[in-house]
């Protein structure tokens, strides 16, 4: 997250035209986590330091073909919190090949690998935080997109995903999803996505609707999504997740503010349990290549415990503040 506050760029030009671009980023953030294990019965808090580096590259073979890649690595040191140091705490590698088939049609192939000490960082479709559990994820996708007018497009995307949680059998899913986007007014756009997913249990439906309003310095998005999957929580049985969320972005003269609340309802075996998350982020570019930033994340989720005397919810507050070197 820290590395996403800003990016740095360096270019190498060939034959007078920009063809190759590198974007290195280095961040250091002081952090505080009120519930390191996301455990309702044994809350462990701690302050720490997180360092993250990334390198994004883009090579344009021609006016119709481009290759992009991104590598990132983060380390976390927690003070006075026992053995909870992590290197790496998360890592990722992504590769994307984009080919323009015609002036209005683009085909994009993507592949990626992600690792995290917190499985919840890879379970963004459920809002759940299983705790400090290692997770490995492999993804691939093929996206065909066609423009049908100004700011309007339709497309079809195939995705495959393999998710392995610590000490649990890996789950594999395939999905096919169509998407349609068009403006409904001069400053408002609507995007609809609908498809199906096949995983370890049986087929399930996936879909979402997003409404985006763009003003002079503000972008507001409202979103509803539903997803059915069998392995999102690493447990047996199908999980149906309904998500209602909003996002507000403000940017002006190097200042960036963002707020993103969301509510998730997960249903499994006739039982429902909710998760709420709020993410707030702020950054200001002091000068080219130097940015100050901070973030706050709040999450709470219902927990199903055998002992009714124990807390029935997991609550977590995370604060961070630091610097990011690099700038475009």
C-alpha cells in the first residue's frame, strides 16, 4: 500500500521516441497494529517499521504492442510483539502484454504471483481477515476490450486463480466475465460486470455494478458486487459474498486524499457473518521524487467461536506514516 502512494520514473529513448520506461519506488513507513493476529480472544498489538521497494517497467514494441511488468518486495519489523517479524511480509510479480488488434479493439494477457503473511490481503473479495496466515496466489487472465463510443466499451475476460493458504489445500477457480461501461451523463459513468465462476465445488455467479461521478478534483464511486466461491476462506463449503462499497478520491496540486468504506456479508451453510472495512489514505508530494504519506485501516468481522463467553468479533486498527522516494 505504501508503495502505491507515488511512483518514480526513468526513461530510455530509442530513435527519438519513448519506448522503454522504468518506475522504481522505495518506501519506509512507521506502523501500529492493534491486533497483529486478528484474534478475538488474544489480541496482540505492536508498533513497527515497514520497508517496501518496487520496480515497474514498460516496453513498447510498436504503436500497437506493449509489455509491462512489476516486481515488489516488502519487509516488516514489529517491536515488542514477540516473534512477529517478517521478511518478506509480502511480495508480488506481475506481467502484462497488451496488443491493439484494431483502432477500437485491444487484447490484454496478464499473469501474476503474490505472497503475503496476511491472507486477508489476497482475499479482497470477501473482506475477511483470517489472521497472520501465509498465502500464495497465482493468477492469469485474458481480456478482450472493444470501444463502442466516447468513454464507452464492452469486453470479455477469462481468469484463472490458484490460492494456497497455510496448511490448507490449494483451491483453483476459473471465471468468465463480461463487462460494459458507458457514460450516463457528462460527469457520471456506469460499469456492469456479469459472469460465472467454476471452482472446487460447483459453478457460481459473479457480478458487480459501479457508478462513478467525476468532478473537478473529486472522483466518487459507488459499488455493489456479489461473488460465489468455494475456497475464499480456506474452509469447506460454498461462500456467497455480497459487498457494498464506496470510494472518494480528492487530488489537487500534489495533495491526494482517499476514503474507502465497504460492507461485506458472507454466507456459508445457511449462516451469515459480516465484515466492515474502512481505508483512509493521504499523501502530499513535497517535490519531485519525495512524498510524505499516511494511512489508516479499520476492519471488524464477526467470528464464530465455540465458547460464547469469548468476544464474537475481530477488530483491527492499523496506522502508518512515512516517506516514499521517487517521482514521475
